[in-house]
C-alpha cells in the first residue's frame, strides 16, 4: 500500500519540481543539467550503502537458467561477469538511443525525409527488433540459452509477453508521452509567447501539481478502495 501511494506521489512531484530546478539551472549554464547528476548519484550511492546495508547481499550462487542442478557450475569472477547479457544491453541501448535521436532531430534540425533522420530511425527500429529476437533466443532451451546456460536475460522475454506487464508498459508509455508533451510545449509557450525566462516558465508549471495530485489519489482510490479495480476497457 505504501509503495502504491509513494510511486505516483514522487512521480507527480518530479514532474512539477523538475522543470523549475532545470529552468533555473539552464539560466546559469545548460551544462548544469548534466553535471547535477554527478553529486546526486554520489549521494544516492552513499545513502544506499548505509540505509540498505542490512538488506544488501553478497555474491550469489550462479545457477543455470534452465533449472538443471546436477551440473557443476563454476563460481569464479569470470563466470559471474559472463552472466551479464551484454548483447541485449548493447542492442537495446543503441537501438533506443538512435530512435530517440531521430525523433529529437526530426522536424527541428532536419526534415523527416532526410537521410539524417531516416538512417538512425531505420537502424534504431532494426536494432530494437533484433533485441526482441535476442531475448527470445535466450529463453531456456533456445539457441543462446544452450550456448550460455548461466547468462541472465536483460529483459526476460516471458515478461514482455505477460498480459498484465504488457498492459502496464502500454499505459506507462502513453501517459509518459502525454506528460512529456504537455510539460514540453507548455514550457515553450511561456518562453516563446509570454517571453518568460526558463526559470519563470518552470514555475508556471507548478499549477499542474494539484491536478496531478488529485489524479494520483483518484487512481489509488479506484484501485484500492472502490471499486477495487481498473476500468473494464483495460481488460
């Protein structure tokens, strides 16, 4: 219950406060939008070490993904490193990165039908499709799983085809696009039409926080109190 309430609340606060902080940072220097991640990351590492120390576990025993237990599995450092799905991570990162790059440049820096947009767009989609195939081949019994039976998939394919997970990913994708579009274009509206600086434009986005809070609370009420389910159209 606490986690269910905390996630929408922190998400709403992030959407409201983030543009304000980012706006004032860009007034100093746009580079601060990237540099600020370094001290925050260091603080997070320190907090995780001390706050979650009792729950942190050491190296775990390496097991085969197909469940076979009568085979001796090496527990060396090299064997542990090889459990990481490097192929899946490379395909996903480069594929998604090229896709985001193409969608960011399209219509602003280059025309949609230019080679600068079509090339990363097509290659990005092809790499993401290859990522799905790669994760499928890592299912127990498939080709990559037989070649490396201790390697853990970056994103298990069974998770991708699970009904509830697919619905959740679909909803998150749509709401993320909607929220990004609203905050992005409303911020531009205040900056370009009203002539406000980036900090003031971010402050005006705080008016959306009450609506986000009400919507988050309503969603939690519907799921946890009455009628204790989501709308029928989702099922």
